[in-house]
């Protein structure tokens, strides 16, 4: 069993750096990482999952330098990452999710994929992975739900129940 998580607005609230990210001003983004916040309970959920032998892959459209700095700064448990330069096509294309499945070495039906944007859901669904819409960091819940996720969670706490239900 495995989990795929988007990074920004799913695991961490990085919204204060959004304008820097859009402008690709990475030095400004890096200087704000310390001001990001991890959504409540996420680190515990990921740590508990790893302790139970569940593999975790972070799949993000961000560059690996940024991703690794964030994961390291907040000590976020994970096994693998798939970042911007790791694939030729980006979400909503399924290629990043499929690459995550390769790293996890698991079939699609043994993985849940969590994300806050419609592109996360579309990519996961196209890869035949059960998609989970995370509403807590989402800026457009209606569009997220319209992407037809397999499941919807409204708080990180609900992830525990979903994992128990599915696995």
C-alpha cells in the first residue's frame, strides 16, 4: 500500500510565496520557507503511515531543490519525490503520478493520491489511482470537486479514517 501527496497547499501552506513562485523568483521563495506552515496533523499522519510500512511519494510540479528544502525544513516523512524536472509532462498529465507508482513499486489499485487542485485529481484519475481531494488548502473547492475525485477529505484528520476504510 502507498500514498502519493502533492506538496503545496496539501502538506504545507506555502500561499505567502505564491507570487514569488509565479514569477519564478526562487531565491525569494527559499527565503520564505521558514514562514510556511505544515497543515495540522500531516507530519504525524505521514510518520504513522511510514511506521506501518506504507510507502510515501511526494509528487509536485515544483523543482526538486525547492521540494527538498521544504521537506527537510519541516522534517516531512517520505520515501520518494517526483518533481518538476523528473518528467517531461506535468500534471494534469498522468506521467508524474505514473512515475510515483514506479518509485513506490506498487500497482495503481494499491495507492491513494492526495491533492488540493483539479490537476492533481485529473492526473491521478488518468493514472487509475484513487484520487483524494483535499479541501483545506484549496482555493477553488468547486473546481476541485468537479474533477470527480474518488474521495473528498475536509481536514487532515480525515486521512486516517480514509486509509483505514480503503486499506
